[in-house]
């Protein structure tokens, strides 16, 4: 079990671990975390937009194909 053995104003040392983070370490960790999360969110939004565009295109092609098939079926029925 880790227990805090000294807590200076800028450094925290915990017995049994190698944790010794200064204020700058915490700030850099927070900035890196923020950057990582915002980058991931941007990538996810771009991918979502790509997928939506692809789905819309597939849907439009399917609608055109169904309309063409319906016309073809009506022509065939009219000939009979």
C-alpha cells in the first residue's frame, strides 16, 4: 500500500512507488491529455462525416436503381 511520506509544495513523493511529479509535470500531462482528446474527437468527426457521405451516396444509388427496376417491371407488365 502506498502512503505519502512527504508533500512539498511542488513535489509529491509516495513511498513504494516512483511517483514524483512537479507542477510542470502535471501541467504537461494535462496539456498532452487535452491535445490527445481533442485530436481524437476531430478524427472521429471527420470519419463520421465520411461515413455519412458514403451512406447518403449508397442510399441515392439504391433509390435510382429501385426506380429503374420499377420502370422496367411496368414496361414488362405493359407488354404482356
